[in-house]
């Protein structure tokens, strides 16, 4: 293996570890918040993601591509996961005693935004072609499309909520 290949593999491994570290921080923050709250106040969406194994699936979706040089995809999907978790928590209430998913619309916000971030990560990989210029017009358009897409997901989910639902 030549020096250039070794350096690229090292960079890919560090990227994967950084993304996995981001998920570890989210996991630990969720656990700390769970320990600090009473059982009724525990994050509904966070618990659902762990219970269904979606937290770990999202971790794999984000981390594995980084091992193969898809750093921008990995970072975009990590950002999408974190933003989706936050927006899902804000847009879905916690119905006391309801089974997972029943009457809670945060899962739909999380799913829509995470899937959007996966698609936008693929687009960013194509735009960047290995080197990303944060000041380029293409990147600014991409970032605006991601932000508008996230807003659209929230608005679509809210439009589908029953009329008696309040945040």
C-alpha cells in the first residue's frame, strides 16, 4: 500500500470515528436527560428510536459510508439525525400511557428529516466531488434546499395531524 492510500484510509477512519462520536454524544445526552427526569417526562422519541433499534441503524447508515470516503454524506446524515430528533421532539407530544407511535407525530418528523438528510448527503457528495467549498453558490443552494426540505417535512406532518392536536 502506498503512502497516499494509507493517508486516505486514515482520514476515512477518523471521519467514521468522528461521526460515531457524534452519535455517542447524542446517546449520552439522551441518557443523562432520561436519568434527570421523572419517567413520565422522558423523551418519547428518543426512547422510541432506541426501542425500535433505529438509533443504531441510523448510526450505521451514517458511519459505514465514511469508511469508504463519503465524509460529506456521513456528516450530513449525522446532522440530519440530530436535527430530526430535536424537531421531532418539539413537534410531537408525549401522550401519557400511549403505546409507541400512538398519537405522537415526532416519529414522522424524525423519519422524514432523516431520510431527507440521506438524500441530501448523496447530493452533497456529488456536488463536492472530494473537495467542498463552503462559500460556493452550489453549497449555499444545497444548504437552502436542506433547510427548506426540513421545514416542508415539519409542515407536512403538522398538516396531517388531527385537528384537536396541540403542541
